[in-house]
C-alpha cells in the first residue's frame, strides 16, 4: 500500500499541488516534502470531498431534470409522476450522500488527529 502511494499518488498530487494543501507539517504536495503516515488521511479526505461534491452535483441536476419532467407532465396527455419520483429519489440520495460525507469526515478527523 505504501509503495503504491509513493509511486502513483504522490506524483499526481505533486503535479496538482496547488489543489491539495493540507497544512500538515511534512505533508506538502507542492514541494514533494511528504511523510506518508501523515499524508494518507489528508489525501483520502481530499478525494472524499471531491467525490461527495460530485454526488451532490448529480443530485442537483436530477432535481432540475425532475422539475422539467413535472412541467412537461402537466401538458395534455402527460403524467408528472415520474418527475415527482425523480425528485424524491434525488433528495433521498442527497441526504444519504450528505450523511455519509459527515460520517467519513468524522472518521478521517479522528484518524488524522
């Protein structure tokens, strides 16, 4: 695991050092000064934030699309049930994503100290 981190993740993080700043001493991706024992939780937290941000964006897009389906379903010969279902499941998905984000953030904070 440590070899994979040092060989694959560190060069990517070094190339995008401006995007990943942790503030942890010995964990500076911009300069390559890395202590893997301290950087792995920071990097995992960074990836989790991006993943859950993407999930939240998908939920917002689904809510917008569901609203469009409701409007189009109100036209003669249409049904707005699929739009209502899409919005309902998008909100449920957003709540699950937010809850899992807070749980993972708590776990990472406990691990990183």
